[in-house]
C-alpha cells in the first residue's frame, strides 16, 4: 500500500522556523522524485520545491527561494523541508508528493501534474 505522509506543521510566529517531514512507503524511494506544494483554501496549489533521486537535483519556486531548503534521506525514505524566516503569507496546507522520476521530472519547475502520489497535507500557520 502506497502511503505519503507529511508531519511537522504547526503554529509559529513570524520570523520563526519549521521543519516539515515527508515519508513515502510502498514505493521504491530511491527511484522517486519528491516534491513539496502548498495551498491556501480557495487558491491554486503552488509548487515550492522538487528533488530528483538520480542526481540530487533540487528546484525551488521563486516565491520561497532563499528561505527554504529541501533535503532527502534515502535510508529513512524521508524528505524534509526546512522553512526559515516565515512570513504570514506562508500560512497554508503543505503537501508532499512523489513520482517515479523520468529525465524531465522536476527539470522544468515544480509541477503538480508530474506527481501521482500525494499526502494529505500538514497545516502551517504563521502568526504576525
């Protein structure tokens, strides 16, 4: 059974930090591209970052570049999203997604259509 599970969300003050985690089971993790998205209710889902297993390539969306870092631990079958200097506009549901990567996956940006397996999301609320 495929499971993608996010954790680590919560309430944080503006300027603070959070680290989100995402584990993937039921899939061959070492062949996966992993990605993070976020969505504010009523708005479109926004791609934040994606990572390729093959060469550890990572792409970041423009809105969060410089304030976050994505990493992966293949032994733990987990990816992480470190969020720093959080702002009120970072408040959203954060989703993790996985897909068996192809050469083009994640190369052109963080695109939701490229990912099949999704978690249920973890909420992040930033208070100002």
